[in-house]
C-alpha cells in the first residue's frame, strides 16, 4: 500500500494499493476499514474532501468514486465524546451532543442500507 492522504481533523490515514484502500487511525495505526475491489483497475489517486466526510478515489479504469468516510465519522464521535466529558460550557456541551447524535443517526442509517 502507498500512503496517500491524511484527514487531520480526525487523524484518519488512508492508503491505497491495487484496486483497494485501507483506513487507519493515524495515532495508533489501528486498521479501521478496508475496501477491496473497489475499482476494476489500479487506484491512481486518493484524497479526502475538505471536511473529511468524503474520500475520492480515481483509478486506471477511468472512474472516479466518492466514498463516505465512515471510519472518520466514528473517530469524530470518539473525539466529540472526549470533548464533551471535558466541556464546562452548557452551549458547547449541547452542540457536541447534537453533533454526536446526528452522526450516530447517519451511521445507523448507513448500516441499515447494507
């Protein structure tokens, strides 16, 4: 695999090789997700969107694919939960709770589709 892009906000590292990609926790090197056979020919480029919510791959098969960064969403929930435990401001706590709830709901919707 070739290291290609890092979503700094959540510390997600994405690597690609051949027709697949793998997502890792950049701090611990724990593998979070792996997708194989996502292109019919080798992946040539991989990049996160500005928000980190999406991951783009381009392959020699002349296709561009857009992926929802589920691993990044799960890592965001972890980071927000840590911030929530340390937060003292009520409005900040409310915003963190809202972000956690919305992202958790979106992940549940995605899980129901697969």
